[in-house]
C-alpha cells in the first residue's frame, strides 16, 4: 500500500447503525535477530472486527544496520561482563528508538496516530528450560524507547511464558496461525534467520506444531566473515556456497548434533550454534578453497537440518514458505527443494509478506494482542502449562501513545 493511502486508511469509516465498530490501529514492530545485522522496523495497520481474523497492512518497513564494531559487541553475547550487558541494553534501545522514528517518516504516519511500539529487542541470552536454564533476557531498553518516541512500548514478550513453564520461544507461531493457515493443507512457515524456526499449521484450523529446527544462517555468516577477512558479512545470493563443494563426511557429523533429535517443544540459540561450535571446523579450513567448501557444507547443514526436522516431527508438508535472510540465499533454497521433494518451496513473498520483515510484522501483531488482553502464545510451541498474555507495557509520554 502506498504510504499516503496507508496514512489516510487510519481514519476508520463510521460503523453502520447497529454494527459493532471495527478495531483499527497502527503499531510499529521491532526486531533485532540473532544474526545481529541491525534493527528491522515495520509500520503496520491492524484492522479487526469482533470474531474475525484481523487484516494486516504494512505501510512501511526498513532495516537500520548495525555498524561493524557494534555488531561485534552483540556477537560477543552472552559471554561478556554484566556492565557490558547494561551498556548494550541502553545502546540497543537508542537504535530501536531511531528505527521507530525512521519508519514513521517513511510511512508518513504521525506518531500521534500510533497506538504502541512492540519491540522484541535483542536476545542477550536464551537458556531453554530443557537445558537446565529456564531463563531468557532481551535487551533494548523499552523505557528509553518510550521516552525518545513519546509512544507506549510493549516489550519483554518472552518471560511470562517462561514463568508459565515454557521456553519463551518461539512466539511467531501465534501470528503464523492467524495469517498463513490454509485449511486442508499443511503449511510450514520456515523462518531462516540466525536460528531457523518452523511453524506448521493445518490441515485443521487448530493444528499447530512449532519449534526451532536448528541453525539458520548464523554459522554460514560466521564462516563467510572468516573466509573474507571480515569484508563480507553474509553469502550474498548463496554465491560462495554454490562455488564450493559439500563435504559429505562433515555434513554427516554436523547432522549428528543431539539437538536435532530432541523432540519439540524446543528452542535454541547462539549458545548452541554460535562461534564456539564453529571454531573447530574453521580451524580445519585453511585454504581459500576449503573455506568455500565449509560455507557450502554449512549451507547444506541448515537445509538438511530443516528437512530432517520435517521428517521427524511434522506430518507431510504441502508448502514451505521461507522468510528471513535465508530467503535470499539461492543455494539454500535449492538445497531445500532437493531435500523436500513433493513440497512446494517458496518465500513468504508468494503470500504477500516481505520475507525480510515477517518477524517485525509479527511482533506488531503480538503487541496488538497484548494491548487487548488477548493471549498471544501457543503452549504447543513453547511447552508452557497454559497460554499467556506475553509482554509488558511502558506508557508513552502525554500526547504520545499513552
């Protein structure tokens, strides 16, 4: 929707006599993922009628990249001193607030029209309950965002689910079921960010299975940075993977990781599939050719781990819709099609959702649900005892979304 049309759409048509008024509201969704590339911001209009599925329109979306030095500090998490976590909490908050202002300018929607900002923040540490943790921490000070923008901020979406016995992740399945279900078919909504996670919805309306499948592009990104001396942060279009050769023995060893066999609900993160996990593989890749082959092998590992999860834990999948940075990696998509014969593999662009901003849009909707007191978690996905209203609100300043 063009920005001017989107802005005018905020003025809801008065309801007919006897009709129940539609719920029309603007939200800004914010996401900083495990790849630490930057802040994704989406300006979203939610239009809902009582008892109906909301219609969602993205008026504007953008990414505010992190500079290399700041990204390196985020990638050092969680193994940093507490004082560094505190500093990053504030500094990520400043960047999140700047992203809100930028996306409002791009969408030409005034701040006073926005009900709230919904911020996932950036995960500093995630310790799933099954691993003996039961703790999760997202940074990006919501109080600071509220002060800088004047808007109400919904944040800290994960802890309430953890308190209810869940892993606090994944959260996007609630939105996937709301927006992407196709009755009579099994649709796998496959996000491939730093970590890869899937939501399988259907064939019945209430059917849902969701979990982290394992590594997404995190390992590939780290290997590309090592291969290029830091000149590249990711494998653009999958070109390096396409130029390399997959090491079958190494791929088999990677696929033996115990996380891949663990039954859902489950979630993972940088603690399991970050730099320490990759270090011994990088140490063996000494030549330029060996480094290209490692990128190809890690790309194959991501695709194979996704397909393995489907075979182990999902009913036959009719359609796989890919979002996140992996949606642009042609080598990964080709491997997924090889690994999933009989399954249509496409990106979420096929259903009108920009694959780069799906999670930012999702958090806008999670914030919308929180503000209406609606449960916005799926116990089948997180392992919690019950569904909860995830998130907490920091009020805006007077006249600014309070």
